[in-house]
């Protein structure tokens, strides 16, 4: 029952017609004729850090059945959602722009006040801002590309038939239910210099002679966090891509084999083109997600050593939580928000999303 | 031929599968292993790959002495109340956006989708200030409000999709037979939606249970910590007790795993069923 419903959620066009014009005002997407129709299966968006998982699954487009005319009832039904979203999302986002123009320390009220673009000028001369941008780019690039590639490999494997496939799938996807903090804790214990199992295993293999302080080392900290986050992030791509793989008609592969095409030909000519849109969209969502993701980094290194794991979001979180420098933090948020928005627009445009080849 | 085929299958399928499963499951195994060891065994070199002797002391002490019982309760309260709100509100919103025609409908849908682009970190400071004004800092209500708001838009869109797939005729029949609108929703729409609702609720629950950065920002009283914040503060202590930390981690992952175990069959099998149909 449920899977039937789950599979018939939202046509991709809907997403296209709402999101994309927002990004660059184009309307060329609404009249596309792409036969693959995508559905969002599930997203639970804790945009914030944890869960944003959009799955795009082809399926049937549900007929829109419009109902009855009633005056007040729909508004009454929507009231809680409107109040919450307006009061605790839209209004706060507005205030971020307002605070970004202010000197605003929580504990130093005497110094607070309007300073115009002062915070933004300070950002331009802030070395930590530039280094955090570089770390962010590195973080997002490695996380998304590795998650995508490994996730794709896993999806291809799990799409084959073998005994115990259901169980293996469930196990492989399980880190997806684990929080960033928990991931950080488990991996921190394994990375530990003195009692960590990773040092122990590598010593046994003879790869290292002395124990390494993985999270404290200048050369290792970043990669140690990347691996931990990969562990938690790969299932997202594996689930999404597996779902998309299952929609490729088997006859295509048969006819490809009849025509003498090998496995690689089939992969390049059938699998990849079919997965293209899923890959583009899920990668974008993942970029946004990893850009904003602070949980794992916050709990593993706190941005250290020497700010080598301080991404922009991590910098903002530190300004907000540790130093309570709300004005400067807000200004950083504004900058980060626009960076993401521009990236999303350019990315979708460059990848020719939604267009026929 | 047969042997060669088997060898190839082993090399291309079972070997990578084993590697993946090892990578995925090793952290779980190691955390469980650590949580079942005595403190002295955890630090002892060479490391023990199986707890010997086994003890459940870490679990009982984490639960009672460290106060994980309380943190667990806090997390459970927040997650349960939030999920109840999310399901109710998103059901109402989803219903209105499907079955009614009214002014501002498209705007509302657009708005819901737009909210998905707002990064959570961006709300950290302004929400803190709002909750401070409302006197809700160090109050679990602040988390309930923040989580509900954050998850509501997506769940409303999801519910709208679910409801769209229920033929209007069924409801119309109920209305003709003398039900009013609310009765039609309660007795006709809800039962059909139930599996979908349970799945969404499970997703929302995992999201609430795992949330960290808002909880860290808004809750400063240690007796109100949720589990992720409690784990983080334990890790930050000068003298970290790894046995407690591991036991706490195991306790923390039980509820989301139970939810995941329930949802994953829809996630995994449901997709293939859909592909056959679609």
C-alpha cells in the first residue's frame, strides 16, 4: 500500500516549474518533453544539517483533482503552517539581513548599533573568511564527488540479484539514520591516538610505525573528517541512484547485448544517460547539504586544528555559538546564502538540466 | 566455464560487497565492542577485538549516573511532540492544497518550496533572539517549534502528493452519504493515508532525534539536553570516559534504527515495486 503511495508523489515538472524559474527566471523548462518523469520520494529536510534527502524517482504522474470551493476552510487548514513558517522562518531570515548591518554582540550591548556595511568590509579583510571558503570548496568537492562515485558503484552492485539482497541493502543504507554527532563520536573513538582501532590495524598491517593523531594532525585532520562524513553520506546517493536504476527497462540492455554491446557500452550508453537527471539534481542537493553541514565537523574537530577544517558554515556556527558575535555571523550568513544561490543557478544552467540533448 | 563464471561473480560481486559491508558495519561493531568492555580494557594495548570479560556496567552507569535516562526522555518528548505537530499540520496543509481551490494557493506552494533553500545555520542567530524574547531559551518548547517549522514545508508537500493520489470520488461519496468535511477526512482519507503517514512520521522522528546544532544553541541547562548535545558534552569533558561514550552512542542509535528498520522496506522494496508499475 505504502509503496504505491510513496511512488506517486510529485512530478519533477512541478519541482522544475517552481524552483528553476526562481533561480534564473527562465520559463523554457516548463514546456520540456523529457519522457522521464521524476518524483520526489522522500526528503526529510533538516536542511539545517541533518536530513535533506530528496529522491527522484520516475513513476506515474498523479492527476490533479481539484475539489470544492470553500471560502474560509482552506485558510483555516493552512493557518498553523503559515504562522510557523512566517514567524520562525521568513521573519528570521529577514532579520538576518537586518542584523548583518549591525554591530551585535549578545554580551556587549553597549557596543551594539547600526554600522552599515561595516561587517561586510570586515569580511573582505578577514583571512579566516577566505580560508574557510577554500576549506568549504575542498570539503564540498571531495564529499560530493566521492559520495557520488562510491554511491553509484554501490547502487550498481545492489541492483544485481543475489541471496540476502534485502538485508544487505538495509545494512548498507543504515548509516543514513545516524546523526552527524554520533558519526563523529564513533569515528573519533576509532581515530583516537592512544586507544584507536585504526592506528592498531594500520600498525598490524605494517603501514605505520608510530600511532598517528588523526584528528589533531595538520595533514590528516581534514581527510579524517572527510572519511567519517563519507561513511554517513554514501547511503544517500546509493539509495537515490538505486531507485533510479530500477526504472531502467531491462529490454534496453537485452537489445544492447543483441547488438553486440559489452557491459561498458551498456553502462555508458544506457545506464548513465538514464541516471543523468537524478545525478545532476541529487548532486546539487548534496552540495547544498554539505555546504551547510556542520554537525560532523563541529563534533569531530570544532574546526581545528589551526582552522583547517573550518568551513564557512562551521565559521558561522562558531560565531553564533561560541563567540556570540551575532552581527558578524549574520553578515557571513548573508554571504554564504548568496554564494549558494549563485552556485545553484550556474550549476543547473551549466548542466543543461531539464533539456533534451 | 562454470568455474570461471563463479570466479568472476565472486570477484565482481561478493568481494566488493564484503568490502562495503566491512566499511559500513565496522564503526558499529567497534562502538558495541567498546561499550561492552571495562574501562581498563578499553585503554589496554594490545586492543581487544572482542570484549573479554563482557560487562553491561557502562550501560547501567550511563543510563543512571551520567543521566542518559533523562536525556533520552528529553529527546523522546521533543521528537514525539514534534512529530505529532508535523503530521497534523502537514496533513491539514496538504489537504487544503489538494482539495480546495482558493486564492494564493500557488503562492503557498511556491513558498513551501522556497523554504527548502533556507540553510538551517542561517536561522541559528535570529531564532535564538526570537526564543530569547519569548523566554523559551533552555525550554524544550523552543526545539519543538524550530523542528516543526523546519520539517513542516517538506512534509506538507509530501502529504499533498499522497492526498492527490486518493480519488476524489471516494470523498464525494462520503459527503453525499451525509458526512461532513471533517468526518470525510477522519473516516475516509486518513485510513487510506495511514501507511504514508506512518512512513513520514518515522522520517520526521529520525530528523528530530538526530538534530544537534539548534539543540546546542537553544538549550543551556544540562538537565534539558537532548541526546546529541549530551553526547557532545561528554566528549568535550577533560577526562573522557570512552566506555560511557560508546554505551551512550549505542543507546542513542536504538530509536532511529527501529524507525529505519520499519521505513527501509518501503524505501528499498517499494522502489522496485514502483518501477514495475511505472
